[in-house]
C-alpha cells in the first residue's frame, strides 16, 4: 500500500444485504469445512485453472496475514521491540491464519545489515536470543524457519527497492540505485536461499511463493512514467519493446529466473493502477490480463494478485451515496475477480484492511468504510477460490489486527470473527513440542552467594501448554529455585551456594516436561568459587551528572579488587530524587557496570547526592554521584526536514525527519505543526496522530521515543489530501513545546 487513484463510479440496484450475508456465512462456512476436511496443504503448491492445489492435488486456500518491517529501515519485522518472535508467530498460528506475506527491500538483501530494533527481555526473561548480533537475512531465516516448524507458509514480497515505508513512488520495479538486473539477481538469491532443506518440515516447504513486486503503478508523480500493462492505450499500447515500463514483460523475466532455480514456487504477479484510462487502486488493476496474460516457462505456477481498500484510505469514485454490495461486487469482478470467475488463473487479494472501529467493520451506510469491508468479506465468502492476506498484523498500523504491544488478543473481536469466517486450516502440521534454553550457558557463584539465569520455553508445532522445570546435577551445598514453575514463557532460575559448598565445576541439567510430550533439556556450566576475601572499592567514571526531565544519563561504576578479593558485587542506588529511577547494566558485576539514571517528566528538579552501594557477602563499599535534575526544555533545540515525496490530484505523500540539535537526549516526543492550505493527514505511520482544523499533533510510539542529542528520527511520514492549488510546507513546527527550524 498506500498511494491511490480514482476510477469511474459504478452502481447496481440495492439488495437485501443482511439476508445475503447471513446466507453466505452459513453456506460458505460449510463449504470451507468440507474442503479442508482432508488435511490439505502438503508439499509445494501449483495451480490448475483458478485453483491452487497441493502436491496431492487437493485444493488449498491461502488465508493469511501481512507482517511487515523487513522492508523498512529497521530491516526486521515489527513488534519484536515488545514480544519474542516465537510469541508473535504462535499468535498468528493460534488465530487461524495459514500464510504470512513478508515484505522486504532490495537494499535489505544486498546490504544485509544487523538490525537492532528488538527487545532482549520480556515477560520476565530473555527473548529474541536467536536474533542477537545477526544480519537481516539471518533474522529472516530464523522467522521463516520457526513459522514453518509450526505449520505456517510464507510468501516473500519485494515491497520496494531501497529501505523505506509504503510502495516505490516511481511506480516501477526498479530504481537507479537498484536497476532491473539487481531486482532479478536479488530474487535469484532469495529463491536459492529459501529452497534449502532447513526450511522444509515434515515434507512441507515453508516458502511457497514469491510476490514479484508490491503495487506497481502507471501514474507516478503526476505522469504516466510508471508501470504499464501490455495493450494499454494511454501508453500507446505499452509495447513489449517498452522494457522500461512494461510490467508483464519484467514479471515474466523475474518469474522465469526464479523458476529456473526452483520450478515448484508459485509466482504472484500484481496488477497496476490504470489500464485504458480506467484507474483504481495501485496494484489492484488486472484488466489487461484478459487480452495480455503473463506467460511463464513453467506452467501451473502463476497466480495474479490485487490490492483493495476502502474510502477511509482514498475515496474512489465508486464510493458514494448509491454504493451497494452489488455495485462493489461489480467493481471487484471488473478489476480482478473475473480472472478467477473465468477459470483463467488463481487470484490472491494480497492486501485489504480496515481500522478497529465497529462502524468501519460493519455498516449499512452507502459508500462507508464498514459497508466496503463487510461486503468484501462477503464477496470472499461467496468466492472461496479467491485467496487473501489481511493488511496488517502490525499493531502500529492504522489497520492493525493486534495492539501496539502485539498481545495475542486482536484489538477488534468483530473484525477477527469476520476474518475467521473465511479462514482455511491446513493439514499436515508438525506435532506439538517445545524446547528450553538458558540465557547464560555458564554461571559462576561464590560460596555463600547466589546467581541467576533465565530459562526460556519455546513452543513449536502449535504447542500451547505449560512446562514443569526441574534442575539436576547440582553439586553438594547448592540449591535451585525457579520463579515460575510450571512456566509457559520463561522462568528465572536462582542457584544458591552455601558457605560450605565445595569449590569446583559441574554441569547442571534443566529438564522440562509437559504431559506425554518428549521432555526437553538444557545445561548450565556451573562454577562454585571460594568465598570472597579481602575488600573492594567503587568509583564512578563521572562524579557529577546532569539529566533533564523526561530523559536519561549514564555513568560507569567500576569495582576495584583489594586484598585478593575475587567475588562479584551487587550494586544498589539510594538517595534518588522523586521521579528518578536507576538501573545497572550488569548486576552483580565483577568489573564494571553502566548505571542509567532516568528522570520522569515530573521528576523533582534540583541537586541531589546519589549513593551507590556495593555488597558482596559481608563486604560493602560506597561511592557518590552529584546529580542535577534540570527542568524540561533546557538545552532543547530542533530542526525539521519536511519532504513532499509524491503528489497527485487530491493527494500527496510526505516524509518527516526530526533532528534533535540540542544538548539533551529525548526519551519521548510530541511534534506539532500547522497546515497553511487546508491539508489533512489521512494515514500516518510510526506515530499517533490527531488533527484539529489545521493543527496536527503527533506523539511517538513505544519503540521510537528516543532521539539522542545530535541525533535524528527518520521513520515518520504520512499520506494526505490537498486543494490541488497550493501545498505549502508548514512553517511552524514545535517539538516538546520548543519551536523548530524547518529545513
């Protein structure tokens, strides 16, 4: 998604919509149950007419979800800042979706950077351990492999060339930085990589298809310089020799290159926006297929894909006071549904979505968002050969299925229930199982002290039970306790050595059991050291610190051993002003630990003396830090980069960069501005937006509030409307109440 164009209005007589929907819900639910009773979905998939069949010839229906992020500058699916990737994938599985469409960029494939936007601690334990320090492609391997292990299938989607938000503004499948040769070579890389046996589980490959390009479109930056379809009169027939714009020719080249590596992959070709001056959603116009279909060298592997959205995203001409479910059916049949109805090829509705307001999910008002969504679900119920993936799982999206914390319960039970009515369970999923792992494979504790490790339980094959943990192989004088037992996610294991526990090395085995399932084990190399002797001192790297309300400051506390002391030291902070909290990066520590002091927005301003106390058995030491808490606004300074990335009749896209040019790091932000020409924001990403008249307010989300002093945040942007006359850049921006200069 997200840039859009209008097409002529179409109307049909009103009908008894509620009766129709109830009838379809019952009859189609029975039909889907009948279709799925024989456990479809084994092996690679292929096509026959308008159907997708598994390796046994049984019909399957892709009924899935989009989970995005790899195509953005994060180079990683979103939500892992709040949850473990196992948890999110288990949620997708438990909610009944069978396929995940995962977008990526060519920049991600070619640069393969190391992503960092994920948490390492959630629900009381270590998470996302397999992602630590790994590259984007390795992280994608991890996501794909676990998805396959629990019976999910994956479609990889080339969403754009460079890393960014939304589709490629030029409407093409390439850019000057990533030309067509790179695009095809990157697809060859992905086809080779994900054909490996490690991504096949019980004979079922995880990656079953490739979506060649997200939302190609003809109208780019107000002119017909984007992707055209053969025969299009607006581009003088879009000749097959017009290789710079002819999308079917490019799709055939990429599809054949992929199939030369793996002839069993499905190839998905999206539509564009306009054909013979009939325009609609970008990626959603497949009218040209009727006379100029895509032809691949390997038969039985081609399917077409369309995208469709409601009037809240853009008010197409067919959304008006005369709109009925029947008139919407006619639009869908005209643009893409006819391909399935005629038995030409399978059709996959790769993107569609709505927000979580009940009136935008079900509504009788003509031309409303709710009418569109309810009618589209009914259309999919009535056409069970049409496949679909909802946009999007992502909690930060306007059309989110989950909340910002990516909790397992969908935000709207009504929307989820409608989607459940068109789901299609796959058979042949792996048997339920689980694994356990220690966050630290080696642990050292002194006589008379304790040490902690986190034991994580990872579900596989749809396992949802609890696991009982037990420790064995403990040396004499050492005891074990678990914070949560049985556990469903993680449990903190505490090992305590008595003063008389023998010094030495041993291997502690942690065993997890759950009913009749095979047990799982992990081990910890334990070293018990002699009780600490001698003493130690503490010293901060900076004896004084300043922190602004709503921000953080750090210091390094160093432990210096004296008199043969060799133990670990537990650190604590006291004397903190009201509203200030302290956290130690390593605690206990044997050398250094980074102290982070965080001042809330209402923290008491002024000077205070913070005391750091270190304890090891009966030995203690202290040091102090002179802390000054400054009122917010001190040292604040900012500039804003505001760029209109694309513009068309009635609509435009803009990108915003926040530059913190002050001397104080931000831990949260609120950006405000005032439009000068009646512009409105229709869809903003990576922020929470409200608009009152010309005044717009955007606040950060849970994962992007931090902007260091001298740093920038580049991930925000929006689509909006304008008056087709003047679209001036707002002159007045303010960040946390401080006026910003506009670049």
